[in-house]
């Protein structure tokens, strides 16, 4: 009888061990699945999913929530951002005008001249100033309340020769401006595109690139496809409010790179009438706005509402 008790106890122990091993294996599989999501397996259908604090935010880039044709005056629009009051700010690359736009209708609410004609490629609201980037690397600081006044200041950013500055973003938590070079600057002998960080005053955050976009980064971001840096030219930068990822547009080949230190994803935008995506920004509700130059037609503003799962 005693032997029977021992045998039953042994069987019970073996069963418990088996259950524990099964649970551990299940947890391991779940962790591997989560790792694949966090690492950013690219979505081929134009959707983009993010994982953070157990919330998933999806933007369906194949289906904008709204498409708005902008006034013909904005045909050469080259940058987009929010002004802090719910309106869009924009510049275009032929004249020194600052535009305030109604995001619901695309109508121009206000138009002010801040400088002479030139190739203006970026705009951001930082505190009580509006900062505009010129392709030459000059940063214009404009009084947000009095954009027509003569209080505009101009600073030359410390960028490598031949940078051709085309993208400007602002990380409000780090209080850093992010400037993207359209041309290859050959950092450390490697081919790639650099993004540099500056304090809002124009002082460099570092002499080294804040982010260096090379072939390896692009290949990993698109699932080890054959994308090369020659096919990616930063034209706009925005920081996603919740995930803090960098959304970097390339007007060439209509590409969108979504970058964080933990993962990267490269998405090919397949929108109709998107000949040259030049601006991207988010509002407080995480609605994403993207704008494309019109070339021979009117420019288009695309609105993407976040899908929360």
C-alpha cells in the first residue's frame, strides 16, 4: 500500500512539472511574438502599428481619412507643423512667407512675410518663436505673435558642407531641433544621410549626427530588402507624441521611415497624387497630417486619424 502512495505521488509531481514546463514554453512563445511586433515587422499594406504601454496605434497610410486640395498659392509648399492653437503652419520654397492654415478646410487664415525669396524647407513652433529652416542651413527665428515685425533673427547652423538642409523637426520633451540633410555628407567615410540635433538657439547639441541613415538601417527597416541610401532623401521630420518615434519622410520614392532606437520600419506610400511628400506633423490628438507639393497641380493635404486597438 505504501508503494502505491509513493507511485501516486511521483505521478502527481511529474504532472505538475509538465504543466510548469508547458506554461514556460507558452510564455517564451508569447515573448518571441511580442519581440517581433516591437522590432517592427513592416506592414506591406501601408498600415503602421506601434506597441507602447500595451496600446496599439495604427495609421492606415493607404486610406487617408480626409484629402484636401490646398489653394494654388501653396502649390510649392515645402514644410508643415502645428502652431499650438490647432492651426497648421507652412512655408513654401519660393518666397519668404509664413502661412497659417485651417486644418479642416485647407484655407489660408493668415499670410505674413518674414524674409526675402529663398529655398525654405522647414517650419516649427517652439515656445513663443516660429523657426524656419532654409536649405543653406540658415535658421530664421520669428516672433509668433508679431510675424510681420522686424524682430526676425537669422542664425547659420553648423552643418557639414553640401548638407542641403531639407528637413526640420522638433522634439518638445528633449527641447531639440532635428535637421535632416538631403545630400550625403560622408560621415566617417560611410555613405548615408545624417540628421543633426540643435538647441532652439541654434547651438549644436553634438558635432556627431543625432541619427545616421545608412544602407544597413534601411535594409533592416524594410525587412532586409534592397533599399539603399541613394533612394532615401529626408524631406520632413516629426515626432510621434506618444511613442516618441521619428517619422522621417523622403520625397524621393515616397518613403516613410519610422525610427526609434529599438526598431525601425520603412513604408512605401502608395497614395494617388502624391508626387512629392514634403511635410509631416501631428496634432495633440495624434492625428497625422502629411502634405505633398502640387508640381503642376494644387498641393494636397492628407489627414490620417489614429486607429486605437
